[in-house]
């Protein structure tokens, strides 16, 4: 098990479209273990593989948060198969955009189809925080960030701030 470094805005990797996982081999299993370790340590309620530099359609999540009973869920090639008309506002953050939070409106409930690590197709209905998080994570797999749901004014302000930080660090 290892903690993986997080990919931070404005790294162009965050804009790439992740590729479907073809084989559920030991490498995928090891990556998922490292993603859980990295997500819980952060701490975060979700993580997409691209956030640790792997452009494959893999998500880890645990929407139980502070509760003592953990509920880790790994989703491979996840898809939203339906969304409720009812919307819900949630204050979102992202491990790739540290210390920035803003309210995003998304469907309140979604149906999600995915492969488990055992290779079984599973379908789940998600609501509340879990619905928000899985939509946020599938956006990552499509090169999309939660700031893309905000006004251009807000998005440009955040991008500028992170471009400036990257410049000062002489990186990215
Ligand atoms: O840890 C996270 N919290 C969170 C809160 C509200 C909506 C979405 C999220 S996901 C985020 C971790 C992350 O960046 N996942 O991609
Ligand atoms: Ni995120």
C-alpha cells in the first residue's frame, strides 16, 4: 500500500478523458488499494484515478464521512444510467483544487452502473452526498471539474489563483 501524490489544478492531466478498464488484473487491484489509502488520508469522500495520475475509469468513494463504520466502494467503468429531475445544491470541494469550496446544483438522485473488482456488473441508486460525489467523480473521468459548473467569472478567478501558485512553485 502507498500514498499517491495528488494531481493539482492547473495540471492538464485533469482535462484528459480516462479510458475504460479492459482487464481487472492485479495492477488495477493494487491501484484501488492505493487510491483508498490516499482518499482516506486526504481526507476525501471520493477519488478518481486521474487525480493520482492514472487516466483509467476507476473511482473510489465512501460517503459515510465521519461515521465510524467505513463503507468503501470501488467503481470500475461507472456510468450514470438515469438522473432525477429533482435537483440538489451541495457545497463541493475537490482534492485537486485545495481549499476552494462552492455550491453546485446537480440531480438529487442518480442510477449508477459499474463493474466491481470481482468483475460483476452492479447497479445502485444513490442520493444525498453519494449522488453528488459519484457525479463529481464521473465528471473527473470525462476531464471535467466542479468549477466548470460555476459561472465563468468564478471559474476564471479560481484558475488564475492556481496558475499563480503553480508559477510561484516553478512547477506545472
Ligand atoms: O472529498 C471530497 N468531498 C466532496 C464534497 C462535496 C462534493 C464532492 C466531493 S469529492 C471530494 C474529493 C474529490 O476531489 N474527488 O474527486
Ligand atoms: Ni474532485
